[in-house]
C-alpha cells in the first residue's frame, strides 16, 4: 500500500499511531512537498498577468521544477518507509546473533539514504521558491514565505533521521561523510529559508 493513497486524515492518524511507518522521514518529505507546492501556487498566480509578462517564461520553467520536485518528495514518503523496514527488523535481532552487527550496519546505511535524498531535494525546492518569491506576483508573496518555512522544517526534520542513524554506525568514515553533507545542506539552506521568510515578513508587515 502506498501512503499517497491515504486521505490527509488517515495519513495523520497512521502517523500518530505506534506503527513504525510513516515516521519522521515520511513526514519531512510531505512537509517539503507542501512547501514546494506553495511555490508552484505562486507561479500559477503569476502567469497570465500582463504585469508579469516579461518573466512569464521563467515562471513557467520554475513551475515545472516545482512539479518535478513535489513528485520526487511524494515518492520519498513511501521510499522512507521501505528503507526503514529493514532497520526496524534489525533492531529486533538478538544481540548474541553473530550476524547482527553486519545486518544492523547495512540497515543503518540504507535507512540514511532516503532522508539524505529528502534533504537534497528540499534544498532544490528552496532555490526555486526564492526565485519565485523574487519575480512572482506580489499578491502571492505570503505563499512563497509559507513554502520556505515548510521546506526549512522538512529539511531540519529529515536531518534528524540522518543523524540518529549515523550516530549508531561503526563505519565512522561513511557516517562522517553523510554528516558532513547533511550539515552543509543545513548550513546553506536554513539561512536561505530564513532570508526568504524575512523578506516576506518585511514586505507584509513593514
């Protein structure tokens, strides 16, 4: 079953339950998808208006990017559930099982793969939202701000799902490589999201 087939109500009920999936990874992907969808909304409220005719071609291209990124993030909701299942099972292996350490290590690495993809994808979303906020309809500026806030939350949430797994890895070189990339994404895109937020806040509230 794909979690994408659930209603919002049903999805949040499963999320609130003790079920192993969806969890923080799937939630972060969904929040990111909502954020970039708001970016697409900015585009849709911009195209077709004479005032923005000179940027219409670029806006359409950005909207295509938003669509692609949103679809990627939605796929990662199920993807995160798929990679978490082996990790969940690995934790249940008896500690005296001679194969436990190897199985656990492989599961931890797999478990990190989708949250890292979520972070990378959300970073791209913020780049697009920034540009849409710059050239899109002034009437939709609040939607660009909302999108940026959602994406920042998704980015930070996904990072927790990376760090909790790298912390338990015995292959420290591999773990530190993932942590380095995750920190670089946070260092680059959290300030960008804050910048978008501040610009929107200043334009709305002065």
